[in-house]
């Protein structure tokens, strides 16, 4: 029987054929032949073959310059806006926003998505609103891991750090391509991923396992292959967050993070962005971070001409699309106001601005950009440059082409879901082991304490009688925390081995309680890998870098010796576990058994 405290987990071209030409019109009736005149002799039979009709010519892509010339100022401003809306259907307010402002893009979030088929219908309906004009980007943040908007029906990746822990770059390409194909089937034509930030700071509150690791080269290698794969699926790819968000210790949703790097130090963490550019990266998302030792001021990179124009455009020679991160984040909105921030960002070199939340902020941004152009503050040449880049990417990624019917596309959805399991099993990293404890025998009395219910499912599928305590990921109340510690201790007392799954530092005390019961503890780290260095009581420590089902099932397979632990650390856990560390005693034994 399982003890469960049920609390939800909280986280941060098809070308068209031209129609055949119409027959030439006849003018008046044919002339009559006089009755007394003999009928004309029949024409002789042709002996030469009939000339073959020329094949129908296919339409080429639309001419970007002609498209640009046909847009009004209001339409150009609309193209520079990527917006969001509430709800799961297109209603009158959505139509007024998307069609009324002729927006350049729409970004879908979890609030818009009930299931795969529903979001496919929604995306098709949004695209239909602009069927007679410029089709919109339909974007999503589908990074995998803890930033996953669609988790039903399609391939759901364990996350970037798990991918890098496999050290198999071919999997990065396959992951990008397979995920991109599923997104395209659902009607998305843009993904705001991958994350190319180098997670230098273990205390980074916003990047962490969203990054491939703390090595610029590792991030560059895996990021570039992921970009290639996703773009080979014809999904516009926006890497993020330029010039890097990985060294900070604050969250731009709340405050403005400040980089401490000088220009020479910053160049090192730009390596992943440069690598992605070399393989043809479509676009870049800006970071709301200040870099005073580079720019000489505290203006966020999103609105800094020194960062976007001088470094990104001129020095790095990037001519792709530049999209801002959300302008409604407190780091921007509280200091500048959303409308003013949009003008500053476009002046600095951004081509599109992201305003996903409040309705009035979208109106504010639209009005602010229009006023800035009319007053001369925002040069028309800068607007045209931005809109030209937007249109070029839309043409390149086939947005003007017809889509096959949704029902036809859904038949292929998720056909590569097994790739998630392959990545997850390749990522499992063993930091510590104790003979006689690992791998765990299924004959032992096993208890499970975890913040992630899917780990319970994975273990109980192998040991059905294992009791389990599912704890909330965050518990503020001291009384509640004491109760969970007591329940953990009681559960551990009746077991031979206790498996504790942790996602953050709040669960570390549960490891201690299981240890105090005098039982060997196996820790499965499903969150930041740095937690693995903070459990000295554990006899066994496994890192899986993800709480997705594929990762927790891989963890259970490793715990019971069904699979090895081939993963290598993508970050350093100094001083004990260096970058690249990983043990695989079970895998070595399995390999030996095969020979």
C-alpha cells in the first residue's frame, strides 16, 4: 500500500501549381459558308507527332521586396510584434488582436494547450485568420525537460543537460529533428529553443538543467547539432538567451540580473551562439541582463545597441532574426515600461518584440512603435530592415505554403517517442556506489520517498509492493515539513533500502531522515546535478537531470541493474566530481556478459 500526498508538481513547402490558362474568347459568331459554295476539302492527316504541352509551372516563393512594399506602416509594426493570448480557441478578442493588428507572430503557452489535437486545431485557426495576407509565426517554448508546453502525444525530450550527459552528438541532431517534426505536425513553425546559455553559476535560478552544461565547447557542440536537426525539420529556430544568462544568480522575471564578465570573458560564453550561427541559425532571443563591464552602463542587453548592433550584428556578422525575451518581465516593465522598452529594443537592433500576457500592453507597444516612427525617433529604414528579416525567414521556412490536413499530420505524431527513452538511459550518471547496495535487489524491502510521482510509478512497475511517500516539491510550512520528515523516518524503518528522489534542496532533509533510520539510501537526483554533491549520507547517488517519465524510468532501470549508467557529468561538482565524471560498474558487467 502506498502512502501518497497528492500535490501537483510546480515548475518554472508545398509549392502551388498554376491553373491552366483560360481558352481565348471568341468575338461574335463564326462566318457562315454560302450554300452554293462547295464545302472545303478535309484537312490532310498530320504525320508529325502532336507537340507535348509544357508542364505546369510551380509557383516560386513570394518576392520579399514586393511583400514589404505592399505593407502599410501599421502592418509593418504589426509584423514586428509576437503576441500571446488566453484560452484554447480563436474567439472575437483573439481575432481582433491577430487579424486586427496583422501581427507577425503568436506564441502559445501552457494556458493555450489542452492536448495535441486541440492545439493543432488552434494553430490552424490562427493561421486561417491571416490566410489572405502575411502568415504568422506560430511559436512555442518546447525545450524539453522542465520547459515543456506539450506533453501529450508527441516526443517529449528529457532536457538539454540529460542530452549532453550522453555525450552522443548524433542524439542532439536526432532530438532536434524529431521534436521539430512533431511541432510542425501540430502546426507550429517556430520553436524558441534551444537554450545556449552556459550554466557557469551553480546557483543560477533560471537556467540550470535547461543548459547543456558548464563547458562552452560542450554547449556549442550539442547546441549546433540540435539547431541543425530542428531546422532540417523546417521549424524556424530561435536560440536563447543572447549574450548569455548562465553566470547570474537572479531571475529577470523579477529583477535585472547583472553580468560580471568583461568583454574578453564574455567572448568565451558566446562560443555556442557562434557555433549555431555557423550552421545557419534562423534567429536569436535576447537576454534581459545588464553587462556594465562591456557596455559601460546598466541598460539590459535586449535594449543595448552595444550588444545587439556592435557585437551581434557587426562583430559576429549575424543577419538572422532577433527576437526579444518577454518585455513584460519585471526587469524590463518596472523600469522602462513595456511600450518604451519596445521602442528602445527595436532601435538597438531587435526585429521582433515579445508581448505575451496583458492585452493593454500589446496596445501600448503597437502605439509606442507607431508614434516613434511618426516622430522620427525610430527611422523607417530600421523598421524596413526588421520587417525584411521577418519576411525572409517566413519565406525560408515555408510559411506561405499550404499545410496538409491536420488529421493527416496527426497520423505521424510521436512516431519517434522512443528517442526520449534512448536519451534518458544514456544520460544516467552514477556518482557514488556501494557494493552490496547497488544495483538494488528486487527481493529487498524497498521504500520510496520522492517529489516526483513518475519515479514511484517506475519503481512500483518493478516492485509492486514497494510503499511510497510522494511529497510536494515546495513546502513553506515548518509544521508540514516536520510531518514529512516524521513520515519519511517511519517509512524507512520498515524497509531494507530507501530510494529518495529529489528535485531541489528542500528534499535534502528527507535523505537525512531516511539515513537516521539506519537504512542505506539510494538518491536519484532529478533536478540540478549540484544536489548530488550535497548528500554525503547516501550510499548510492544517481543523476538523471530530469523528472520526465523517460528519465525516471531510466533511473529505475539503473537502480535495479537492468541497464548501465553510461552518463558523464556535463558540469563540474567540485571538488569531488570533476566535469565528465561518471561510474558504470553495471554497464561494464553487462558489456562483459555480452562477450
